[in-house]
C-alpha cells in the first residue's frame, strides 16, 4: 500500500535498486516533477536574468541521477540528498564559469542570517511536509559570487564537521526539509536543527572574513 507520492517514490526506488526496469520507468515522471519543483524554488531566489533555467538544471541533475549504478536506493530522502549534491556541483560549475568570464570577479561576503530563513519561522510553517520547501533569500544580486563563496566555505566546513556541511548542502542547494534531511542522514530532527544552527553560525563568521 502506497502512502502517497513520497511513499511511491521510495517504493519505486527500492524496486529499481533490485533491477526492476519498469519501476525505473514509473519513477521518471515522479522524480522529474519533484526535481523541477525544487530547482524552480532555488532559482526563484536568484536574479531575474540568471542564465541557468530550471529546465536545464533539472535535466542535468536528472541525467546524472539516472546514471547512478552503484547506489542501493533506500528512500526518497536519500535520492534527493544525492540530488542536492549534484545540483550544488552544477550550480557551482555554472557560477564559476560565469565568474571566469568577468573581469576581476572576486567573491563577495554573504550574510547567512539573511541568506537562510530562521528555523523558528520554518517550524511555524510546518517544516517536514513535502510542500513546504524553505526559500532562503540572497542578500544581493551577486548570485555567482554568492554560490561560489558558499561552496568554498562548505568545503572548508566539511573538513571540520562533515555532517554539518551535508546538512547545509541538503537544505540550501537541495531544498530538503528538516525531516527529509534527518531521514537521509539517519539522525533526529532535533539533531538536524542543532547542526543547521551551528553550521549557519560558522558560515556567517567564515564568510564575513572576506567582506
């Protein structure tokens, strides 16, 4: 018995992992639609003339996800956690390519207080439900610099605390909810909230140094 779209995706992923090609075919429209929703939510925060469109981001992420052959799929949270990693890489590569074409394109500081919505506001909105994807806001329109700066800071954070870096990656680049992140990392919602808060504080300090 399916428990809705979320349960359907998890069931199909597990069946695909067992070699069921029909499950893979049935999975395509479900995950593609969800990836597009998440990509659209992310790119709505970018400047209006952003050259990377949701369709392009989703298409590239989808191709890379479907090419995974060594993953034992367990559930939708795991799937979209990997999608977050891939979308981060695509977005960062795109941003750096644009920066390389600019003259003297340095990296500007970003305020994480404004970049990411407060946890209590998300809790009030019902964090944990698939329809409530947090929408962090960028401080300015230096989107390419923002993305590159956050990526570099997350890479440094991963050396100190890999789990905190993964939490930010999933929440910021992948749009995963507190509940989805907890499921993907196999930790409690409370732990995700704590790690999210600590990581944001660290990133704010780290990014402010380059101001």
